C-alpha cells in the first residue's frame, strides 16, 4: 500500500501483530485515519450507486443460492427465501453479493501486501485453539442470526444506515454495543 | 442532481456490479488496515483498553455523513435516491442485542470475519462458517415469528424527522457527539489501556476541526427544497412539458387501465367535492396541496408503477407533475386535457349537450353534475372496443436509479 507507506510517518502505533515470519508485518493504520478512509469509501458507494456497504446480506444470498441449488422446492415454499430465490430469481443478482466478494479480495490483498497474511488463530491467553474455534463458530451463529433479524450487520445497518441518519440504524447500533458490554464482564476470561 | 448514477443504463446489468466489487475491495482493504482482521483487537473494544472499533466506526459514519449531505446541499447528489435502511425498531434492537452477544463471544462481526479469514485467521474462518449457520437457522425459523419481524415499521425514517430539526443541525449534533465519544474513548484508553495521549498524532485535532467546520457549512447551506430541486432540473424537464411529451392522451390512459403489467396510479389531485361528482374508476384522490405528504410513499412504489396526474384541465396537474418530478418520483405523467377532455371524449352525446357550463375558471369542471355519483358512470371506465382511439404513445417505463435495497438485502 503506497498510501499507507506515505502515511506511515504519521502513525505512531506500535505493531500489535508480530508475525515472527520472514517479512515483518507493518503496523495497522491510525484508527482515525482508517475511519476517514472508511468514510470516503462509504460516501463513494452512496454517491455512485445509491447504496451503502454490506456483508451479511451477501453471505445470506450465497447461502440461499446453495439452498436453491440443493433444495429448490423448499426455497419455493419458504416466504423469506422465496423473495430472494423463488422460481427464476437468481439470489446472486444483487450488488451486495459483489461488495462481499470484494471485501474478501481486498482484505486478502491488503493483508498480503502488508505482510500480515498468516495462518494462525487469534485467541485470548486462557483459551485453547480448539476452544477458540468453537467459540468463534458459536459467536458467528449468534451474529448471523441477529444480523438477519436486524436486517443488516455492522456494515449494512450501523455504518450505512448511521451515515444517512436512519433512526432504526442508530437504535440498532446502540443495541449492539449494549449487548456486547452487558456480557463482556462475564466472558472476560475468553480474552484476558 | 446527476448522482447516484444509473449504473445499469450506463454499464449494463451485470457489468454495473463491477462498481460494487470495486467498492467492496476498497472496503476490505480499509477493514484490514484498521486491524479488524484480528479478533483480539475487536474484542478489546468491550474492555475499554483499546477503542479502535469505536474510533474507526464513528469516524467512518460522520465523515460519510458530512460528505453525503454536503453533496446533497450543492445539488450533486439526490438524497431521495440514496437508500436509507427502513426502521423496524424492535426487530433491529433485539437483533442488535443478539449481535452484541455474538460479537463478544466470537470476536467479529460478519464483514470483519471475512477479512480475517481472507488473511489466514482460522478463528475468522470458523466465525464466518458460524455466521452462515446462523443465517441458515434464521431463514428456517423466521416464519414462526413473522409478526414480530415485521413489527414497529416506520419506513424511511431519519433522525431530523424524529427530532423535528433540520438535517444540517442533525449533522452538526452527530459530529459533536462523535468528537465527544472520541475524547471519552481516549480517556478510557489512558485509564484502562495505559495509552499515552501525548504520543497520539496531533493532526487529529485539525481533522476534528475541519470536520466540524464542514458540518456547520453544510448546515448553513441547507438541504434543497422542492423549489430548489425544480430550479436545478428545469432546463431539462420544462421542455418536456412544452413539447407535450408527458401529457398522455385519453386513449393511451384507457389502454394503460387495462394493462396488467403496469401498476397504474390514477392520481386525482382535485378537491374532494369535484372528485365526488365524477372520477375515473379506481382513481385515488389526493388534493394538490396534500401531495408533499405522500412523496415518500410514491418513491417506494414498485418499478412498474406509472403515475397519471389528473385535474379538471391541466393546470393543477402540471404543478403536481413538477413537484413529483422534482422530488425524484419516477414515471410521472399527466392526463392530457384533464377530466374535461376525458368527458368530451367518452361521455355520450346526451350528457354533453345537456350539461355544459357556460363560463368557468381555468381548471374548473366544464360540465355540471346533478349528483355525486363518483365513478358510477360508464365514462368512468369506458369500453375500449367501443372507442377505437388513435394516440401517440408517451409512457415509457424508466428504470429507477439509486439505492435498491439495504446493506443486507
């Protein structure tokens, strides 16, 4: 990242993820600077397409595409799935699928170029690797379920709806933080 | 207001998604350079020692917000066409609480887990698989609590409407709120994370000042009202009225009334008294001065919707046409010659000779009605086989541009 290279002097945060590999991982960007870049990307999305960003919606549609391939009759009998993949409707025919694919490509490219790509499992000091995988799966399941209930995840609701002043998105955002903080104390051994 | 672009027309259907792909790549890069591929960094948010999540998120939100409303203020971006997540208050709050639980247990949100998995993190991969599982379970169970899932619906509902203040003032308040949150976050990092604030870059104060100043400027310019909007599109749209491109002849309206592929809305904008005397079958009566209250609903109609604005002659209908076109309602037309011309074309000879009004004001009824029979006249729904009318086709369905569905649609 040349942008990051030129900005590096501005950033004085120490490297947090030492890889131990041959190439040293570069430090992450200053959070405010990353936020400004995020804001510019989000604005560009609204400005060009009229839509914000999204992630779980793309995951949803890829899943429904799988269901539609394996059990099309079931999809045609379930109202929620019908809307995305009923009959001839192609669930992949949506901008959010492509944003999601882009996130994977962009995340990989940036990680690779900055020497931060590494096969590893990030976990708290008191959690075994297998335990961490299990917790990640359980957390993911909660997250996936909640995201569909709320009609959007952190990207699609909090970021996108927040920037265009949606009342529901702001209420949602506070609820996510409230849920996290409410439980944080009780699960502190997972992370410390 | 040239933006958002009609990408489907410019690039083609599937090709237009390349723009989304590019935006997604940029989004993925930003999430990665922010450090959001590392679950420990994300979870740290909830233990107050490292508030990166809050800083990045709120900065992103307020920067995008200021830019969106600045672009809208100078008539570059049509905010009516920007997708605003509809408010379903309680499903959003309950879903948010569930997500908060998932966040602290799993250490990610869906987007960041993808970045994490893409940079080799196995916990990110397991989280993403779990998210797929959760989404699957939701799809299979939502049928059992659909009433709740569709409850507390407010549609497109933004904070300025909720607080009853201007959009610009809301932008300033939210920027101040974010700056306050950042100051709070930095104190938390100092107390719980041992961060030395003197080592934090000084440019962040300049950036905060610039952001706040921009928000104040956005507030001072204000958002465009209907008249401002008409003035920016007048050069393009006024000739359509003058060339009579949008005044639809009765014969075509009659054909549209029988076209099942078109969702035709016969929008009768006369006063209720005139409407009660006579109107077209299935016409809806919204007097011209009440139209502004319905624009949001009009914009939310399906893509095959055609609005046919109707007044006694054309005056009121033309004004309503301008309002609706200015406010980004697609596919708006008006009935040529209004109700009076409709009666002239479709009423039987007896009615026309018995009831003409001698002298009348512009846009008043040209025929006298003795009773308020509404649409219970045969001319309210004429038989097209009897009237073999010739007409020039004017109605062309335009693909709507702008945001189509929410972040997770």
